């Protein structure tokens, strides 16, 4: 097999973008073989590619080797498991599922799934892992160039969204339609990078604000405090109602200070490690001497197209994945922990109790305005669980 036949399920903004990149020849080892979307308007531009109304129909069709799922969040789990059971390779848009328990179910299905006697490839669309800025920071951390990390602070408030954005789809920013707000929609990339760079914390205390800036029922502002077992602490601040907003990741470490902002890495390196200077300096007021180190990085990396091509290389040649699907559980767990901390007004220990969060989420879903609107407005006798997942 020289190319993989890919089916795309969900032809909204991201699904259609993936299709256009493939058709433009940006993914030489992938051919678009089929598409699916419940909306005939979204299917129309891709009528030559065996368009299906339902993702389940595409999965059963036998026309594809792999699927990319780009539907509303709840259906990632249900459709993903269907694809895996059919022996199809799977690439899932972020988040891989809405809550940890569903992530566990999807990962279990991926571990059991085989195609031609081999385990299928399961990947997640975490395109920010291809950014040279993030790759260079990870390289510095893993090489020990920064020394012990003392404090992490990430302010990411440049995810501005207008009310029109939230009003553009009835499922958006509702518990039953999306499973959360910015933590499940915009911030999965940041949360994935947070754990990819620094690992998972042991404790999370968060303060989420629901509908602070918009007429929505889910969070659009988050302030979280993370504690790590080996000493560092982190603050994570995010919002979709601030403009122009900030995206600044700052690290205090034993070798100085590192700041990622405006596409650059600024490293103010101490000549002597901070801990050593603190223990040995006889001076009451002086701080360590510093160097301003230049860290060369350029561009934004291959992004979505890079993940697509890496997925194809993994399927066809066994290449290591940039973003293995099973790692997608970590960003979901962090988001769940932040929400549960807010619901219960307490610090949440990790690993998160998946059943505890799932129960809390079901309570929110039961009161969701979206679920009530859908039940009243959908005339056909479609089982909603097949589209939105098990609510």
C-alpha cells in the first residue's frame, strides 16, 4: 500500500480544512476516499468522494483504511470506537473525548483493535507539538539545560471569541452539546503542551467562571493552580473574553528565567545556578550574574499538515507518532480536574477519579439548555447517542 485511503467524518471548519489540504496535494501519502456529515450542505462540496450522511455508514462501507474524526466532541468517543472495532486506523481531532472515562474506553478499544494482524495506529490532532518553539523548550528541559523547574506560569488569554461565534452552532458552549467551554475547545492544545513539557501535576485547584463574558452555560474564564510532587508549582490562566489578550509562558528555573512569547524564547541564564548562589553567597542583596542567551527558533512548524503526514507515515512505515492518541487523555484529565475543582470548591488530587467526574458531568448535562432544544427540534427518529455519544 503506497497511500492510505482516508475518510473524514465531520465537514465543519476543521474537517473541511483537512479535506482541502489533502486535495491540494499537501499530504502525498493520503488520498481522500470518503466523507460523512449529517448536513447535506457540508457534504455538497465533496460530492465526488462517496458522501455519507452518517459516520457509522462510512465506517462500515469498506472504502477506507483510516478515518479522521472532526465532529462535535461527544461523538469522538462513539465514532472512534466504531472505527477501531472495524479495524480502521484512527486520527481524532482534539479533544479525543470529553471526559476521562470515555478516554479510557477509547484507549482500551485502540489497544484491542487490529488490522492485517497488527495493532491499528491511533493518533490525536495535537498540531502544536510541531511548533519549533515548543519543541525547542522540550529539548532544553529534557537535556537539563534549565536545571530544576521552580515555577511555571502560563497566561493564555488570546483565545478571544465573540458572542456570534458561540451562537453559530446550537451545540457550542453547552454541557450536553460540547461537554464544557474553553477547556474542551480552545485550551486542549495548551493543556496538552503543559503535560508534554512538564508532566502531570499531583493536585489541581481551579476557579472557572461560567458565562463571565458571554451568554453561555459553560466556562469562558479559568484560573488554576497546579502542584507537582517534585516541587514546582504552576498557574494557568485562560479566557475567551479578553482582547488583545496575552500568550506568555514563563518558567523560573535553577538556571534563570525562560519566557515564550511572541514567537520567541528569551532565556536569561544565571552564571551560577540560583540554588547554589542562594546557599553560598555571603551577600545579602546581590543576585547572580546573568547572560542573555539567544535561543534560535523560526516559523510555526508543519502544524495540522505535519500531523496528517506523520499519521500516514506511521500507518505505512511504522514511524513514531508525534501525538499518540493515548496521550490525549492527559489534557482531558486536566480539564476535568479544573472543572471538578470548581464544581466542588476543593483541591482535586490526580489521577482523577473518572467515575466521579462523569457523574458530575451528567448532572450538568441533565440541566443543559442544548439537550432540551435538540429533543424538541429534531424531527427524525435518530438515536441522538450515536451523534453526541452517550450523554
